[in-house]
């Protein structure tokens, strides 16, 4: 059960994400976010002491959100091929339902490293998500479905591909909805990684 | 008449047949095997470094060094630093020294009517085990020698510790084996001097004389040693005629019906291996003197074994001073062993004599592995018309008790022989 | 207290490890061997198998094999005879405990109550009084201290494999001098160096092998992992595994994780640790 404070934090994060997506990360201020929620700025600082801290909490929140989804897929007794498809589906579904989340990840987290350089070194803040991807890979190799290889090569292939597709969608270049690409993309990924 | 010989790192059965109240022929039977050569088939080559020490609990380190040399010999061209080579020779020396002390005080003493001397056997052995553990981690059963060198980095402190252990054993040797300065002993070339000294060595030799058994146990006076290192020289000899030109390709094993041990010959002859052989080939003055009087009887055999202790102690100190710590302990082979299709041989001198390992590897698996242990040489079970070394040594004796003394003078290792 | 040390399919490594016990002369004053493979005893092997000699503890060393005989008597007969009369049975070493290195995939070979991880009931009547001291070889202090515990009638808690928890509840990892490299997930180990942890690449089984090697040192001075030699898991029922000098990974993740650590916990910690480069762990200690 989440506490009232945790629930409130989530509401703030959601509001922040939407504003960052609409107005841009640097132009959005804490007062902007507070106003959109009809909160006082002082109260806002009770939940997040600074914009930088908010920024890091957001990425952990996203990682945790995606991580939980991936964890339930990982725990299913299905083939790695099927897991691949479900992971791609979850990613694209999130991109559809909560575009501000993926948007934040690509345009804020990846592109403004200086904001995250202290407190989010390496992949710490996306730990939940990365751990689940590691488990997906490891189970796949253990089951004899995926080729044993360097983790980063496989990770880059998977994440780069997905991120690329979402980026194209964001730029309105893709003719169709992301959903319609799930089969082809998960097939390509699985074929590239399998034994 | 069948006698079960016990406490020879296992057991063996000697079947004596008598003629005119003297031993006419002895059939030697070893009773069980763990089939290690079979266990090795299909295994990863490097795993042999872990499996082979388990051939034997008292000379496990010898098997390790022979294994790593056999694997390295599979390469056309592999670099191992001098530092690693010296380290391997050192730890092997420590094991040999430990073997000799145990044999004197646990095996030889009771044979000659004395009680086992537990301290004599264990005190120096524990010190030598510590010396090995200093750079190999533990003793018994380590695999610190790997293809390309050794796993451990050696520090100045390690060198100091190993030398201190050697010094303590030297002190013990001087207190118990021969009460004389060890350096004087090493250049001694007269049996008389030893017999008139104090200590357990003169005690043993004088006991042999008093019991009038100094001259028993003579065999063919044929010696062989294959392991070359900075102290031992390979070669073979008949009496004092030594030839350094030998090749392991002329070594052949033969199955022995009813026994788990195989016989082994060089160019169709049985040869003795061990400390006496090494001393004859190296032309050690004191042993030459003994051989002049007693040929290859138990007197010479026992003396040669005990004399190796101070030789190896002093030589080991020299080796320590030669180690260059700046050299790498390990040099990664340019080609991984999993890529080789080759065969190799590793030969070293273990406490009881030459130990030969032959390996054949292909596609990261051991296709075949052959181990020939020193006791197989000495205790080859030949026929009445082609006697093995110990069989010849026991023939003509009047009772089985004397035969046991002769048999155990070769220091039998049952587990090695049958592996 | 009277002890019978019975060697079966053994290399004698346990005997020689035992002889490395520092206070062995005192030990021999407190215990009597009615038979021992190397030390002088009042009885010969032939006496032991043919007569009924008084005995308090039976020590079984080496792999058991169907039909194996000692002095022409089937070992089953010998084990049953002495197993019944003794207070305790100790399996000395991994071979007698689990089958060990000489199993050679043959079903006719096994440990006293276990064949690797599988329990069998060939000597079921003796399970209650058995203590397994695994190890290849055994650590002399563990054997001797267990014998003293029996003599003094201390109660020994045993794990599921009948090993005394006092010595086998901890892992080999406990006390290794290379722990710092493990803690911070530094996977730069190269052979021949003082630095580095062998768990990531070179097959060290320390984090998931039960024993006390880095707590009670070997020969009172050292241990394998301290010198840079990977732990080979010799106290475990699965000894020996294969490719012992290599760590099996699945896309970079070790197949076998530290004892009791869930995969997600390990990976999360690994992920965090890998975010940082700690200079000290990438420089030579003696450099």
C-alpha cells in the first residue's frame, strides 16, 4: 500500500512529465509545476527539494514502472520468443499511453547528461529496468534459446531499436500506429539474438 | 604363500614361492584401481590440473607439475617465465623432502625394529607443507601451476618465509638425521665417516650392519631417471656406466594379468627409479662409495634416499635466491588450449622416481591420458624368466620378513601404481 | 577413544592432510587408532576384517564401490560390523560423503549416504550416527575438532548433508583477502596477480561453497583463493564440476550466484557497483 505522500509524489511526477513534454525541460520551472496542480511552491518543496532531485526521481519512477511490467513478463512460464514480443508490446504500449514518459527518457535523460551526472552515475537510476532486461537475457541463454554473447551488444541492439522506433513516432515519421509494428520488430530482435 | 602388505599408501599382495627354503619367485598383485585415466577421457584439458593431484595424497604435487608440463608441451611454442619454473621446482622439492622424512620415520623405522617417530615424520613435513602453501595456497591438493605459469604473485615476504621454513628443517635435520653441519655432510664421500657419526642415519645404517642385512635387496644394478631440472639429470646406467642419452619414446607399459598395476620397461628392460638411480646418474660421491661396497642393496638405496634431503634443502635455498620477482608469474598463452589438437609429455622426478604423464587433446577435450608412476617401474611384476626390479631384489632371501624390508625399501605407493 | 580409519577407493590425501594437524602428538595421546593406513596400530587390516575389535568411531575414507574388498572381505560386511558397534561414523572427505572425484559416472560407486546430491539408503540404519566431513582433502582441524566434540559429547548441529554447521555453514568467500574486489564488482582479475577476484571470470566457487578455508587457514598460513587460485567447490556434493577454471556466464551474468542471494538482488547491486570506477581497485597493490 502506498502512503499518501508517495501517491502525491506520483501525481506531481505525472504533472511534471506532461509539462516537460509540452514546454520543454529547461523552460519548465518548479513554480510552473506547482501552479498546474494548484499547490503552493513551499508545499512543492516538501516533496521534492529541487528540480534536479525531481528529475532523478522521475527517471527512477519510469524505470521502476517499466521494470515492474517486465518483471511480470519475466516471471511467466513462456518461451523467450513470446517474452520478446511481450516486452516490445509493453514498451510500445507505454509509448502510446504515456508518451510523456518515453519522451522524458529519450529527450531529457539521454540528452541532458549534465543534469544527472551526480546521483545517477552509469545506469544506477535505471537499475530496475536494466535488471529485468538482464534477467530476460540470462534466462534466454540458460534455456538455450538466445546466443551467449556480450551483454552490451545485445542490450544495445534491443534498446537502440526500440528507442529508435519511438523516436521516429515522436517525429511523426511512422505512417502507422506503433502497435502494428510489434510483430515485425519483436521477430527481428528475436532472430538477431537467438542461437 | 600369500602375504598382504599393508601401509604402503594402500595394500598389495605378495605371493611367495619357495625353493630349497629360499624365495624363488614373488608375484606382486595390486588390488584396486580408481581408473583415473578413464575419468580423464572427455574432460576439459585444464580440469586435469584438478583431477590429477588426486591420484595420490603424498605426491599430489608431483602429479600437478607433470600435468602442467604435459599440457604446456602440447604447444609448439609457449612462454613460461623463469620465475614460474623456479617456483614449480621449489614446491616440488618441498614435497619430495616431506616424502623422504615420512618414509624414514613411519615406514623404515618400524621395519628395522624401532617405533615410528611421529615428530620426526610430521614436524619437518608440516614445515614443508607451509612452505608450499605460502605460494600455492594449501597442501595437499592445490592446482597452482596452470598452463602459462602459476596463479600466484610472489612477494619478498613469501621468499623470506619459505627460506625460514627451509632453515628450520635444516636445523631439524642436523639435530636428528646426522649431527653434523649440513654443508660438511654434503661434501662427505666416505661411508665410514657417516657410520661413526651421531644421528638417526648412522643408527639406521649401523642397524643394517648389525642385523647383517646390508647386502640384501640387490637387483640388476640398472638405473634410470627421466626428469631433468636444475638438480637432477636424466640418464640411465648399468652399475656405474652412465649414459645421458635417453628418450621417453622407448618407454612401454604392459598389462599385468590379475593385477591393477601395469608393468613398464625401457627398450625391453626393467630399470630401477628413485633416489638411488638419481644419485648414481648424478655421481654423488657418498653414494658412489656405498655402491662400491654394497652395490644396489638396501644399504645404498636407503642411504641415497636419506641423502637427498640435505641436497634438496640446500639446493632449494639457492633456487630462492635466483627468483627474480620482477618477472611475471603468468604469461597468457597466445593460443588458448581449447584451440589445440596436439599431444604432450610431462616428465618430472617425484620422491620415488620418474613420473611420466602423456596427454592427447583435441577440440578442448582430453582424448587420452597415460600416467606412468615410479612404483610401476620398481614393482613391475615380471615373469620368472624376466624378473622385475624388486622381484630380483627379493629372490634368494630366506624369509618373508626380510622380503618385506626389501620390498618397502623401494617405498611403495600403491595408489600411484594403480591410479 | 578408539578409532578405526578405513580407506576404500581413496588417494590417501585425507590421511596426509590429517598428518598436518599441528598438535598431532597430543591428539594421539587422547585417541587410539585400532587401525590407520599409515600410523602403527596394534591391529593389522587382516585382524580388523576377521575379528571383532572394540571401536568407538568408524572413519570411512574414500569412495564406496559395490564388491570392493579389503583383505579379501567385502567392505559392506566391514562397514556393517563396525557401523553397528560404534557411537559415531565419520565420512572423511568428499569421496566418502558424496562419491567425489572417483565416481566416473558409475552407479556402483557412491558415498556412504549420498551419491552427489541424491540420498540413498544402502546404509540407512547408520544415518543417525553419521557425520559427513567433506573436503578434498579434509581440513585436519575440522576432523580433529569433530573427534574431540564426539569425545567430549558436545552436540554438533548438522546441515542437510550431515556436515557440522560449525564448519560448513559459512562460505569459502568468508574471509578471503580479495573480498574488496568482489564487493565492488571489479571484474579485472588476471592470473599471477595479488589483485582481483576470481569469481567473475576464473571459476571461483567460493561465494557458494560451504566451508571454512578462509576462516581456518590451510597449513595455518594461507588458502587457495588468497593466492589467486579459484575455489574448486571441493566440499560440495557436485565436486568436481567441469571447466573448473572458467566462470559459466549467460550473457555476462554468472550462472551460479552467491549462496542465498536472489538474482534480482545480485543484479541490482552489480548494476549500482558498476556505475562507479574506484581507482584503487584498478591499480597494483605493490606497484
